[in-house]
C-alpha cells in the first residue's frame, strides 16, 4: 500500500498503507466501509467510530484491535477479529478469537477462545458455533460475563461453551441447536435459562432452568 489521503490511494488498485490514512480517506469520501486487502492492526490514535471493516476471507484477513483504538459502533464482516472493543459492535460471518468488552451482535460467526462481555447493553450471539475442535473442558469457547450485571442472549448455538463470572443482575438465556455447556463455579447468582439439545454441567450456585 501507499501513504497519503488523496485518491487514487485507498482504491483496490492503490490500497492505503495504514488504517489512519484509510479512515481519513473514508471520511473525505463520505463512506463508512473500509475493505481490508490483508491483515492489519488498529492502534492507539486510530479513531474508527462507526466504520465497517470487511475482508475477503476470515481465513486470511485478521484484524487485531489494540486497547487504545476507538471502535465504538463499528461493524466487522468476513474477518478474523481479536483484541479489545469499545461497545455496540456487530460481527457478521467472522471468526471471533479472544475479544474483550463485547456488547452488540455476533451473527453467523465461528467462535474460539474467550469472549468477555461488558457494559449494560445486551450481547446477542445468533446462529454461531464453536470453531474449536475437541471435547475436553479446556477446548470450550468461554463467555466471561465480567462479574457484573451484563446480559446475554445466545440463539441457535452449536458446540461447546463455558459461562463464567456471572453474578446475576443481567439476564442469560442459552438456546442450543446441539452442544454442551459448563456453568462455572465463578457463577454465583442470578438465573440462566437453557433450552434445546444440550448436555449441562452445573458447577455453580445459579438457578439453571
């Protein structure tokens, strides 16, 4: 790619070499979508509020988000995404690795690692599945509820899952197409609704219904 904030830089034939320039170019052109031609990292100083980041293939296009990057209200499509978010984010057709501070929507995504939810807004995980093979406890996708009043709606999920650090206050409902869930001993209050085809291991003090 090339540095600069004047067209034709920022086109497919002459891609931008940095997110900071790409964000300026998108603002100048009045567009929200930033198409990634390769993997990259959003770093401190990248103010990407409201932008849509998309890739050609989540198997090869990885977006890493550092803690100080601003990605409130951002959407992500056809990417592998990892790092720290800022809230009200949407993921579609992504592979979602370890990510922190999620609220918003994850739709038709492959989940791996740990997903830490945060804030008072609900996290919605719709038509997603575990991208981690294996049946051991250490191979389960983990959702960390953050120990506060966060809410989670999981719909039509397939695969293994672990819920941890839930203390009540927010609501959790888990709807499985098929799978397995462990309710961790770090879940100490509240109620979790579990429905569908699912093996349940409850190590908690939570009312699981």
